[in-house]
C-alpha cells in the first residue's frame, strides 16, 4: 500500500505511478495539471494509431511517459484514470481492465456513471479498488475552485485519501457522491442546461440568423444566452451526447423541458393571461422563493454581474456609430453593444426552464452549492435575474402574450426543443451527432470570436463577486 500522505514533493521512488488511458481534451488537461503540479511518474496512452504523435508531443517532458496502449498503462500504474467517452467505456475497460495491476486504484472521468460502474464491476479484477471522479467543467475552464466529484465505490478509506492527494494539483473543490447520486445531480445541472441552449442554437440556425448581429439578441440576458450557446456548439458533440442519451434521469428532464416549452407556448398563442401568470408565478415561488434558496429564508447574493458589465461581452458586430465599425468584437473581449432595438422579449427559454425545474421538484440552488458547472451557474444566473425582478418578469409575460414581433422565433424554439427531446429519446448517437453538427456548421464562422469573448465573460462571472443584493 502506498503512503496516503504522499505528495509531489516526496522522493520520486515513493511517488505513485499515475496512468491516464485516453488523451483527449480532458485526459490531456489532467496530465498537464498533474505533471505541472510536480508528479513525476505519469504514464499515458491513447488509441495505438495515435502513439507516434502523442510520443512526439511529450518527448521533452521528463515526467510523462507515453505507452502504446492501455495494457501497458494498466500493468504499471498504481492509480489509473479512464478518460474516454461514456459511449465506449465498456469496450475500453473490457479490453484493458483485466491487465490492471494488483492493488491499483481505478477511476473514470466519464460524465455518465451508470455505464462506467457496470463496466468496472464486470471487467476489473476483484483485487483492485474503485474510486471514480468527474470534473464538472470543460477542458478550457480552469479547474481552480471548480467541483470535482469523487466516488468511493469499492475501496478502503486510504484509497480515497490517496486519490485526493494525487488530484490536489487541480485545486478543485471535492464533492463526495455515490455513482447513483452523481447521475441525478449531473442530469439536474447539465442535461436540461445543454438541451435549452442546443434548442436556441437550432432555432436560430433554422431561421438562418445570427441574432446578435440583427439586434434581436443584444445585451444583458441575451449576451449570456448567445455566448453559452456558441460555447456548446464550438465543443465536440460527444461531450453532450453521452450525458443526455446514457443517463436515464436526463431523458426525463429533457422531456419535461420540451413539455414545459410547448405548454407555455400554447398559453401564449391562446392569450391566456390568467393561466400564464398563474403558472409562471407558481414556478417562480417554487424555485426562487426565499426557502428555496437555502432552507432558512436567507437572501442570497445574485449570481450574475450587472447588465452593464455583461454588455461588455456582446458579440455585436459594429454597424452603427457606437460600435467599433470593423465587423468584429473588440479585441479585448468586449463589444460595444447597442441597446436592443425591440425591448419586448418573452424569454420563453427561461420561462420554460424554471417551469421545468418546478415541475420536477429540482432545487437549483442546492445543486449550485453542491456541484454546479459553470454553464449551469450562468443559466441559473440569467433565470434568477429575470424571475427575481417583478418588473422584468411581467414584461416577459406581457411580451409572450401580446407582442408577436418574435412569435416566429418562439415557434422555432418550441420545435427545436421537441426535436432535441425526441432525438435523445431515440438513444441514437448518430442522430444526435448529425443534428448537432448541422447547427454547429451554421455557427462555425463565429466560433473564433465567441471563444475569446465567451471565455472572458465566463471568467468575469465566476471571479467577480456581485455588489448588490436581491430584494
């Protein structure tokens, strides 16, 4: 047994051999923080066809050794992390799991744990331990202070302590869950979040519109919506597919979001003022009532920055005297966003999101404190910003019922939300990929601007404490 008080400062011969099977974006991120943190015996591999390229990448790094395949990593490593897509975890573990070193600790970095748990229990030898993990953020977000789930499944306490020490260079915040609780929490915080912004993107793509360039989605809440949407579509489709398709809890929630979207839209086209207000106010009271925040009636500090600050991160391409005039977002990650030329906005996506949370009994503030992703935090932030202001909420309800300027956009959103729900219910990765890529291709010419501006906005929201209090 390796000493649990081991650290990167310990002599090399006392340090554990750390293995990473799968050197995609997340595997590469983990390897980077581990070797920069001082661990000296890191062994990595990817598909055998990528061996030469991977070896060339790390040839000058004395702390990282590239091996041909997972068999070689499994035989030598004291701690092994499988950083592969949930869709393929069973196949990969079936191949390399039996080679695991006696007494080693095995972990998985999949976003959905049900398939991982089944694969580990089926294919790993009984004389190895299972302490799994999952960083609740993407590879482009700094892990500093972000939630890192640890799951002590089949292991003694010392094995958990050792994993904590190994992963300490990430400087993340440990969250301790079971496999089952992990999938429920990630469904609550990620699945519906992704579905909402996937639907926005599909709706805008179907209308052949970059809404931030037409003046439809400029400033404040719209800035956050656009940047999150682009951030999702600029990533790899499989990052989201596995979580949605393989997590049973996710399917239930995505279906409810589509149902909430449809039912609220029906109230809109019927002009049912009383029915709309009753439903939306009930959702607000369930999700944003004082007891919903922390169980004790305390008032929380708002999540988002002020609307003026958010406007700095608009992707508006200057076409008026107030913009930079070169058709680009400003080079410092801020755009000069004009006020929205048409202020009426139903914010159907946010009305439906809060209605969905209320219908499913989800308490988003509990998840915010427990294991929220950066994207979930921003979604909750814009929802809170809308619902915690009676004036803003009433303006949205009035626009939904009586202003038809963007009714066609709302219809596209309803169709898109139902389409994504049906796609996920079919359980087809091929269909998911096709649907995702069709939308991504439309927005691809804007990804370069969006990555820079979106990252700056995300960091500002995560790092800058708000100065106002909710009323």
